[in-house]
């Protein structure tokens, strides 16, 4: 085993780890924010909006994430580049980077999966609890904010933990659109030193450690939530 490359590339690996964590946290955060209304409208309607949400989940879950990423990066990115006003705007340094399209693709993909999860979560809350909340005078917004949504999220925490791990393992795809994440650094090591296995083994161990940490975080959160109620 040859680890002579490690001291030189260690700072880059740390930066790559930071990029990987950014991709995970931002895309999961945005995805979950979008997932709540996507799941809710499938339960409460109106029917036309419910069908749109269902179609969105079907497309996102039924197509490979890599293709979605390429469509955003090469497709949407090429379309945006045709607008001179946009190219001269303050937003162009962001819109021209693969990082932006990786976040967009991961977040929208996660919204499709988590939206379907939240649909089941909303349905899993007993109707009696919602009727009791309405009976004591809560408005529809208060029922959602104080009863329905907290109970739904509590019911799907283990599933959301699994989704977070799956999203983490999807982040290496960002390297295909020029994002230098953890996997991107290992690929650069391979290109510049022709050492293949050691960088991949190191990155694999780091991903396993991150997976363990995520699992423990969700386990702690699951234990804490019932104690607060």
C-alpha cells in the first residue's frame, strides 16, 4: 500500500469533505422543505394539485439521479447561458458552477422521494388526534403546525435517516459536473499520481464513518422527541 500521496492531498481531502457535507445538508434541507407541501397536498387536495404532486414524485423516483443531474447541468445550464442579461448579472458566478446544479438536482430528487414518504406519514396520523385538535378550537394551520406535522415527522424519522444516508452516497455524482467533493479529490489523486486503490479505500472509510454518525444522530433524535411531548 502506498500512502505517500496523503500529506500532499490531505488539505484537499478536508475541503472535499466540507463540500460533501454541504451538498448533503443543503440538498436534504431544501428537499424536506419541499417534501412537506408535496406530501400534504396529496392527502388534502385539491385533486388537480394532488395529481401534479403525484406526477412530480413519480418522475423523480422513476428516473436516474444521474440523468436528472445532467439535464440540469447541461440542459438548463445551456439554456441559462443564452440570456446575456443573466450572464452579466451578479448571479452568473453561481449559475455557471456545477455546484449549483448538483444542489438543485439532489434537492429536487430528494423532494420527490421525501414527498412520497411524507404523504404516508400524514396518512399515518390517527384521525382522532386531528379531530380532537379541531374540537378544542385549533385552526387548520394550528392543527398542522402543532399536531399533524410533528406526529408525521416522528413517524418517519427512521425512514428519513435512511434517505439521508442514501443522499450521502449519491453525492459522488457531483464530481461528474466538476464539483470537487470527497470523491472528486480521490479521482484527482488517481489522475495525478496513478494511485487508484488507496484514495478510494480512504474515501470509503470516511463515508462509512459519516454513515455511522448520521445513524447515531437520528437514533438520538428519535429517543429525545417522545421525552419532549
